[in-house]
C-alpha cells in the first residue's frame, strides 16, 4: 500500500482534519511502535526508530491509502523530566479526546514485560471514550513460543478485550503482520458502518 509521511503534530492545532479512518499506535517508549509501523508498511525508513528511548516526541501522522496511521510518543519513559512527561500526557489526552475518526488503537506491550499501572489507565481511558483497541505483544522473537502464548493468555484473562484477541508480533520474524492487518481492515470497516448508520 502507498504510504507517506503526512505531518508531525506538537499540539491539537496541528492535527490534520479528522476525515479519514485512523489507526493509532500507542505504547511505552522503546516498545517498538515505529518499527511495527514500518513492518506493516514494508518500509524500513518511514517511521524513525532508535535504540534510544523517547525518540518520537511529536504525534506523527502517515497517510496509508485512504486511512491514517498515527505514531504516538511513548508514554511512561522513566528518564524524562516530570515536566516533559506531563506535556506528553496532555498531548496524548488531547489527541484521544479530539479524534472521532479513530477506528482502532493498537496497544503495544513488550512481550517480556506485560501490563502495568500505566497500561491499565490507558485502557480505562480508551474504554471511557468508546475507542476500539487491540493488544499487540511486541518483540515475540525474544521469548520462546510457549512463553509468548502464556503472555497472550495472561493479557486475555486480565482484560478480556473485545472484539479482538491479543496478538503476538515480531518485526524480526514478520510474525503477526497478516493478523494485525486483518484487525486493522475489520476495525476500519466497522467504523465506516457506524458512520454510515448515524
Ligand atoms: N528483537 C526485536 N527488536 C525489536 C522489535 N521491534 C522493535 N525492536 C527494537 O526495539 C527498539 C525500539 O524500537 P522503536 O520502534 O524505535 O520503538 P518506539 O516504540 O517507536 O520508541 P519511541 O519512539 O522511543 O517511543 C529498536 O532498537 C528496535 O530495533 C522486534 O520485533 N524484535
Ligand atoms: Mg517511535
């Protein structure tokens, strides 16, 4: 699919008009958001990745055919100053509260770390705003297959996410790519139906 960088937003005033269904990628710094976007789009350089956490500071919008991909700055990066963290949180909150065109939030968790307090408040926020989400456990190549499956079951039991079950993902092995595309297309069709009905 044809994909290009659209814009970097530092505040709500920079967001593009909410005219296209939007897939937003959210998770801690260094969890693999930008790498996952590049893997889905078969483009290794589109979203900037780095081994230094906290690289993505702006909300980056990508045009992917008729939908938008949104790379959010990582939350809960311990080494950032309090002030910086608060401004990130404001930016992310204003994003979720202002976009009626979100068809899916992809919630990334490192398969080795699982969920924590920050994840739970994120999920509460998404559920409160009626935003559909799907958990993706990243870096699945770092654990054995049986451990990966165990982590999936833990997330499933803890959150009982509906309508999408958690997925394992590895950029290194290309694992989970087809499954995640299926979820993205399904969620986008559901949003179109909802808009058509209202
Ligand atoms: N082994 C392995 N490493 C991965 C995978 N995905 C990402 N990484 C590595 O994890 C590091 C962080 O990846 P990024 O995609 O930059 O993470 P991010 O979530 O965008 O980070 P921020 O922009 O800082 O929030 C990089 O060194 C990647 O190469 C994966 O599936 N397997
Ligand atoms: Mg990034």
